C-alpha cells in the first residue's frame, strides 16, 4: 500500500488459521461491549496493566485470536475504529455474520466484559495518503476504518465527504457520531433509497483521493464509477478476497532464498507459504486468503503472479513484493529476500 503522508504517523477476511506463538501478540481485557446498531457490537480492549498498546494509523486492523471450543483458536481481523491517540486501548466494531464460521458468533454470543483476549499488533494495508479532498465511501460495517480516516482528515483540516450506505438505518453503526458533521455525510439506506448514488465519482478531483470499504458489489461499482480517476487515487479495503482468474502458471517453479541460501520447489498444488514452511523457512501468515498482509515477502528477481486483494496495479507492476499465502510465479524462478 502507499506510504502515509508525513503529517500522519479494511474487516479483513475471516480465517480459521491458528495464530500460535506469533510475535507481537498481547493479552487485552474486554472493558466494554456496546451495541452500536442492529447486529453490530463495539469492543473496547484495554491493556490490563495500563501499559501502552502499539501505535496505529488510520485504516489499520488488528488480529483477534478467539478460543472457541469446537474449532480451536480462530484468527479474525477487524478494523480499528477508536481514538488512535488512546494509548491504552483498541476499539473494533464487529458485525454478526449470518453465515459465521465462528468468529462473529463467538464475539456476539460468548465474549463478555472482563474476558481476556489475544490481540496481534496493528497492520495497515489501507493507508491514508495526503490529498486536498477525500471521498470516503462505506458500505455496512465498512464504516469502521473510514471513521478513523474522518478523524484524521478533521485534525489535518482536509476537505472530505462521506457516502455511507447500508441495508437499513437501524443496521448502520456510528450514525449518532456522524451527525455532528452535518451535510458532509450522506446517509443512504438501501431500503429507503436503493443503491448508493455514485455519480459524484464521474469527474476526478485534482489531487483527490477515494477510499472505499464494504462488500464486493459496492467495491465493483465504485471501481467502475471511478474509472476516470488515476488508479493510485482510488483505494479499497475488502471483507473477502477479490474473485481471481485461473492461475497463469500451474507448473512447478523454483524459489531461491538469498539469506537462507536454499532453493525450494513449489509444486503445482502447493502454496509458496507451504513450500517455505516445509523447507524450514516459515513465514508468518494469518488470513490465508491474501487480504491481511501478514505474509508479505520481498521479491528480488523474477515475476510473481499477484493473486492477493491488497496491491493496486502500480504496486503489482513493480514486482518487488508478494503475499505468499496465495500468490505464485509467472517465471521459472523467483528470488526472495528470505
């Protein structure tokens, strides 16, 4: 993702991958659990000894490790939505998913105030960059990272507008907090108004930026409506991986690991992540779907086939990094900084 502006310091997809023994993990206490909207709760997670939690930037997410009884440890990623200057706590908002694989069910129905929960260090794949105008677009629970961006824009005195769609008003979180901004917020409940009107994207704004988080249909609609904007000016945070075409290459390929001084073969039905682990060069990973950014690896030579949902077209064209849980290789060999 792009670098943050000098004046500044995406609910990633769920996964059932256990996050055991990972660096940066800490235990926080559930200090509050509040209902924000129909099917949405906000958690305040505090450091139990009043120590500092790691700093974060607007658009960041954290990993929660949930100790369910029937599936073992579940790893889930949620966007931070609280005050980034609050040094002792994180806040996340969690939607109850009707087809939950365990994460939102546990948080809504089991997790209680006073419980301790394992939390990973914040990561940011949805960085806010300097611009003269921000067009924020949120669908449903996609409002969570946008709330932190609005707070940053306010502090920096940068012009912005939020276009916020949801199924119903009752299902839309943070409406009370957003009311203070008046006509800079457009609230668009689908049951009242239909699909969000995106005509404001037809004409690019000079040095403007578009930030969008929400379900796949909204992201696709925004990408189409903003087709005249520079690609680098339109950023997305996804709940689930983007639909990918079949792999360009199904044959095995080689990895040269510069620091480990090893050569590794990646089989046709094997991920780069798995091949590295089997070769004794494990890489931290979490979502296993190319959405959280944990497994990023630097590429020194060769052309990776980018199958993640994080990099934009310009970043992919550089071919200087890849996410090894999903991405493969177009060339016979990749040289990695491992």
